C-alpha cells in the first residue's frame, strides 16, 4: 500500500520565475490563475496556500524581479565617483536589461500595471510606488552629488531626477514597442548631453 505523506516541496524561486515570466509578458490583468497554475505547476489552492492569492503572489514577484533584474541597473551606484557617470550607467544598463533576448522586453514595473480605475487599484498603487522610487533614488544620488561639490548647490535636483526617471521609464515602453539596444543607448547618450543644462544655475528652483 502506498503511504500518504506531505507533498514534495516545490522550488519557490523557480515558481516565482514562472509567474514572473507571465506577468512580465502579459501584464497583471491579462494573466489568469489558470495560466499561473499551469506555468508554476501548482494547483490554485496550492498557490493560495503558498502565496496568499494573485495579488500577494504579484507582490512577491515584484520583489523577486527587483532582486534578480533590478540590481543590474541600480546596485552599487555609490561606486561611481561622479553622479553623471552613475546616471549614464542607469540609462545604459536599462537599455541592456530591457532588450535581453532571454526575457520579455521592457520593465515589468512599468508595463504590468492595470489601469487606475481597474478592480486592482492596490496593484497599481504598488507599481506606482516602485516607479516613484526611481525618481527618489536619483534625487538622493544628486543630493549627495551636491554635498560632494559635483553638482552646484542651487541646481534643481528635483527636475534632474524627474527628467532622467522619465527617460528611463520611457525607454522601457520603447523597448516593448521594438526599439533595439543600439537605439536605446543612443537615447541614453542624447539624454546625457542635457546634463550641463540641467545642472546649470538657470534651472535653479525659484
């Protein structure tokens, strides 16, 4: 007689990878529990037991994405001596990450959001918070640059952070629409030519 026991343990990281691939390619609203169940090789009750439902699973997928993909762009920015070099790294690394052949193009955090008036407002809020963190990270980088004398004290670092965050997020959409790595690096280079104007005292906060 076969003995009954606990079901075999599943590989949580592998399951998250499978869910990540679906959410990244299809977006939150267009990914069904049936598709997640098939990809993760877990039945829906097991998904609920392990992750707490679709929204909770998505939250964990976002954390998994940031850990394994976001670090390619954002890790160790303090290794750069000048914030301009760190900014160019962010843009070029984004171009590289968004056009990899082994993942969907673009950024999950930018592309997976439901509409604001959908039934998943909390998901939208979570992704909005992550996108806003891009601006916050860049602003902190530029504030440190001011402290070290790399950026003039009266430069408008809020405008700088918003501008480069807008470029970086826009690159994600362009990548999903078919822009090549070379095209996105050209965008990064073009954006960096604005650095002297953005750090100019003429854009200082009034």
